C-alpha cells in the first residue's frame, strides 16, 4: 500500500500543471478526460509512489487537489 | 483495513460556496493563499481575531474567497482602512492582502506612511509585475523592456525595488519569495504572525494571461520553472541589490528583520509621559443595540 | 440611550462652531477620528486630538484625505464611532470613500466646513457651494443625509444628531458647516449626559450561522457586526447580495441600489428637520440654511416691518430634500426667495419641488462673505409683487 494518496476536485481544476510538475515522486499526469469547463484534470499515474506529502496541494492555485498520509482508524499509518 | 478520509487543509479557510474562483489557469494567487492558510495553522492564529483587508485587483479578490472577517476596500486604500481597524480594535491581527499595483502605485503613499509609523500590519504583496485585473497595464514594478497594454512598444519607466522601498520607509520585516517557494513562503508568513510592526512580504507570481503571454514567456508552469531557475536565496542581502529585471536573477529571502517600536506603543508612551494618570487608553466599546 | 458621560463636557461654554462640533462628536460617542488639516476645519480635529486621550480613544492625522476618509471606516468596522473633518478640496478627495460608506452601509460622519471654491478658492472665507456635491458628489446612485448648523450651538446639537442618524440608517452623514459658523464664537450649552440621546449601533444579536450582513430589516437597513466577533463576514464595494458576496448582475444591482436610496427617501418625514415661522399667512417664503439663514432673518424682519407677509423655512437637514413641504407651500404662496452663498444650488431643488406653482428667486453670492441683508430684502419685495 502506498504511504499516501491524493483527492482531486475535478471541477475546480484548470489544468495548470503545477501539481504534475512539482510532485517529487511524479505520481501525477494530466488525464485525457475533461471536466465540464474543458480542462484535463490530473490523475494518479503512479499511485504506489505517493507519499502523501501534499506538495501538490500547496502548489495548486485552484484548491483542486491535496495529498495526505493514509492513516488507519487505530492511528497507524500506511507503509 | 479502511482509510480515514481527511479534508484539504485549506478548505476550512475557503468560502467553498464561491468556488471555483475567477483567477486564470496558472495564476499564482491561489498558491499564495495555500501558503497563507498553512501559516495561519502553523502560527496558531486565532481566526476569530483575524481580519483581511484587500484593495482592488486580482490579488484583492483574496478577501472575498477566504472565510474570515474580510474587507474588500477601495483601490490603494487597504492600508489606511487596516490602520483604522487595528487602532479601533488592537486585539485583531490585521492582514493586508493585495497586489503590486494597488499597494505601490495608487496605494504608494499609504504604504510608506504606514511603514514609517510601523503600524502593526502584515502586508502580503502579490507581485505579478503588471496591472492584471484591468487587462495588463504597466505597473511601477514592471521591469524594463516589457510589453504591456499601455507600453505596447516596451516599458522604459524605471521600476520600484519594493524591498528597498519599504525598508527605507521603515518596515521591520521585509522578505521576498515566489510562488515556487511554497515552503519558505509559508514559513515567512508564519514568522510575521509572530512579529509586531509593519511586516512586508513580496511574492512574485505569474500572470500567464497578460504579463507572460504578451512577452512570450510561456504559461504559468513555464513561469514557475523560470522562478525555480532564476531564484537565488540570499537571506540578509542588502535590499539595494535585489532589484528585478525581465530575465535576470530573482533574489529571494528574508532581507530585513529588525525591531522598532510599534505605532501604538509609541502613542502610549508619549501619552503616558505627557498625561500620566490622566491618559485613558481605550474608549468604551461602542454601545450596541443588544 | 444616554450619552457616555466621559465624553460630555457639560456646562455653559463660549466657543466657536468648530470646537462645538468636536464636543458634539465626543458627546455622541465618537472615539476615533482621522483627519488631515485644512482651513477652516482644522480646529475640530485639533480639539479632538487634545480631548480624546483623556476621554479614551484615538486621533490619527493621516497622510491625506483619502486615507482619513477610509481610516474612519476601518475604525467603524473595528467597533468605534468615527468621523473626519475637512473643507472643499478635501471633500472632493473624500468622494470615493463617501460612496464606499454608502455602498457598504458604514455608519460614519463627514464634516465639511465650507469655504470659497472652486479649487483652492478662499481658504479662510465662507461659501455654501458644496451643497449639491454633498448629495451627488460620489459616483453612482445612493442616498445620504446632510445637516446644516447655523450657530455654534447647532454645531454641537446637529453633530450629535448626525451620529445618531448615521447609526440609525447605516449611512454616511454630512455636516455641512461654513467658515462663518465654524469660526464664530457664541454661547454653547452642553447638557448633562443623561439629557443627551444617543443612538446605539444596530448590532445583530443573531448567531453567525444565521446572520447575513446585508439582509435588511423592515425599514430597509441591515443589522451590523464588527470584525473580531466570530462572524466571518465579507464587506465589499462591489455590488453584492445579502450575504455580502460580489454578485454583479442587473437584478442584484437593482435590488441593492434601490434599497440604498429608498432607505433614506422613504424616511424623509422622520429625518427632515426644519425651522418654520409665519408660514400660515405667507405670500413669500424665504428658504435658507446655515449662516445665510441668520442674515435672512434680518431681511425677513425688515420685510415684515414693511407689511410684507413673508415666512421663513430654514432647512436644518438639507438632504434628503423636503420636496413635499416645498410642493405644499408652492401651491399657496407667490414665490420662494432662496439666498445662498453660491451661484445657485439648493434653489434648483426648491424650483424643482415647486413645480412651477410658485416663482423661485435666487439671491446668489459667489462666496467670500455673508449676504448683505438688503439684497435679500430686495428679493423679498420683488417676490411679493
């Protein structure tokens, strides 16, 4: 299981590409799908490499993505 | 085995009912808001004693998108509004969040006087080197030889070196980062919440639609890469040396961190010296109908 | 409710209009002023600067009138009652922020001690030439209230009134003094605090989840809250909806801007203050305000000695204009005589309201001194023909 994952608010995305570029482990890529405004939102191309660092969330100017560490109900973290 | 869902750390700070916002794809203003909210969390700022005051322009729209007591005021006059707000309720943490045009052109006079007085205000100056909202006119910060809508043949006005200006005017904290430097920027904003006095952070941000596009400098992502390539972190650099040019190095860092008596302390001390016991510092709360 | 005694300098004073205005502000509860020096208004804030540190509050001399006129609004949203003071050139600079106060419904007071204009004009001499500007000076549609004292006593009384009106209607109120009233020294009686009625701020008691910053009450005025009270509200000069959010459509514009105008205009009867004398049998009515009303009184007395049935209508509130009252009078009198220290401003309002039912005779004076009562008398005689 990867250490972290992201949540993407597809409709807010304007496909600026910041998250794709600045993800340290390159887990994101812009998809071929469209949101209703015609932008290509990102998707996890290499989800197993996500550390949940949330650099994508820090960079995203549209508040459309954030990353987080996967935590279980008992408080432990994944990996 | 199940996964605990969490919320985007920035979401509680947003007026979600107003999303998506009006800023262009690749604009860096939203990125500055992420850093700002991260700093509010790290500095443990009491959100019920925080007020955001902005002026007019793209950066000025931040006030309307954050779920805080916020005031979208007139062009150039966020700082005097914020001064009145702070003096009437000194318990408030007052942040002025505005753009380079608003703060340094029409607002220039207020900028230097508030810095001179060392009013306890946190100034977040998003600098996209242009007047963006009105369609890309020249700003006092626009570097030389840049195409804008009011300099269609290229700018020739010398531009402001903002850190130098505000340091000379009296600011006690002066820093500059770009929207590429998300971690350093968050830390800088956290620092100014722990400091009293006139604090100024300049944040270089892309305006891909106007500045970068008209000057064939790519889109927002290209600009972020440009910032990464051209930035040199020089904490403590003399502000006279941090002027910006169209393609040259971008000096970033914390340039000034000093202590001067804050405005209200100066007022208090003077009044105490002259009036002693007769001085009544704060009036009664304005009587309200409930 | 009663005035806060800490700000009330009860007693009998011999002071000028500027000084009395400052005392009125303090009595009304003003605890913040921002200003920029300009003759002949400066004494108001100079006195405030001297008084406020022992009453409790702040005075700040800002770098210009643009800063002063918005700093007071920041202070209002921070919880204070606040005002600023200026004269013609500064009044022009403050226009954008008068509009901001009208748009955001910020209760605050602007004092204009009028002097000769236009431009730098006559800094030390009177005029009444900013009267139209007081109403229409800022861009866009909005309503506001303007009062016109004609004595230092009225400078005190009407300043208290101005603050009260601004709180009640959540509107900027203009105190339109002139250089003579501002600089004339007369007896001013300041009563005890329990005899001064002060309007409290219309602060909402709703919890944050239910409160909407621009949801009007029955009288068209929304309740207000301050920064730092947990409401997390937004104020903007952009056209906004009841939530305070920018909403730039013709429908929201119509709803908002009509309400800004209506909340004042529908309350004309409750706001209007005027001094009337001998109107029952009048065939000529002298309509005047400010210092000119005192000169006009002399002319009226002389005319009555000559047997002319002349009545007096002194406007104490000039805006909103008492259209209905003028219109009523017009139907039964021959003419209005309107002396003003300008080349015709309020006279046009009188003419409009008269609707042609009575003549309107202006007695104009470009500024720099008060009228010679003879000129007003001549106009009354002419009107009575």
